C-alpha cells in the first residue's frame, strides 16, 4: 500500500520502520516543525535516514499542506502521535482517509487529557502500549484497505470524565509515595511536564526512574524532597517509600538538560 506517516517522535519513527520493513511504500512523512533548542524529532531523523521525503508544515489547515498531501495519491494516511490539529479536509484526502492510534482507555478518562490521566493513575505503561500501538496500526491499515474494518461503539456505561492536566494537577508533592510521584512524572511527560520548585524557581521534570527503598537504612537521616545524590547524568530525590532519579529536567525558562546539569546540589530540598 502507498501511505504517508503523519506524526512525530519515537512512536512515529517506530511506525515508519514497521511499515517500511514489511514492504509498504511510504511516500512521505509529515512531522511538526521543531522549536529552537528542542531535541531533534526522531521521526524526521528516521525518515531522512531511510530516504523518505519529509514535510514540516506549521499546521495542516493550510492549502499548501493539503495540496502536498493530495499530490501523493495515497491509499491511506497513518497518524502516529500527532499533536498538530488535523482538520477533516486534511484527513479525508487519502483514498481511504486516515487512521490513528490513540493511547488511552476510552471511554474511561474522557476529556482533554485522556492520555495523561490513565498514566498518572498507574494504569497505562508505554513499554506495553507502545508496541501494541505499532501492531494495531499495521492491522488496522490492512483491514481498511481490505474493506473489513468495523466500527465499535464505546460502552457509555463505563465512561468517565476528567478535565485538563495543568499546573495544579502536575505539581509534585514529595511526601507522596514514590509510586504516585513517578506516575505523575510519566503522565506529564512531555506535556505539561511535572514540576516542583528549587529555591523558589520552577523545576520541570521529564525523564525519570523510580527506586524503591528496601530497608529503613536506605532512607535513614534523609528528608522528604531532599536531593541525596548527583550522578553522571542525573540527580536523585528522596520521597516516601524510595527515590526518584531525575534524568532530564528544565529550570525556569531554560532549556531541557540532563539532571546533573541543572545546577542542583546534594542537600537541596525541592518544593520549597
């Protein structure tokens, strides 16, 4: 089949590779423009390495974006982690339209942050849903082109609703158990970014690891929210039940950096 991948980052790259590896024709990749200083988009880099043309339009409502897509004469479009708004005029251009994987538990947690909440509540893990999402897109594309795709109506009896995950919801309380803290960090990465403060300055935490304390000796003498270690590329914070190793963070209006490069010293109490 002749397709285009519309998306970004690691999931978009994995989907691109999956379709290429099984012999499908990827006519182009559409990825969001990268902001100055941001980490290079994995999908863009992957496409360029494979010799696949890349288009980075600021939006998909423009005539230029839609004409570019139309010129490709696609069988179907594959949306893989799309953060730009894609209007129906854009989605309907390929012969069979577009399909998209939505990593949520709908109809549970409906609302504007339907992906964040399940992760924050500990019920979705990317290491499990990521490969399932890639496989689902391959299967769905085949079903659509074969005319065998079926729509399933959501069970309204199971529906729940939560609102936005914003600053109030993404603020970390180091007195919470590290399981809770870690899930909030996971659920807010990349946006809006879980956060705390260091000397009154906002500190956003993105990539992190959870370390469970096995004995009282592991936490003896340590305060809640205290930075207890600076590693080669991280710093480690004490929380209830263990520690959070911060791998990537951002202070104030600065850039995202490795934890060890954030200018934080051992003994600092976060959240004050």
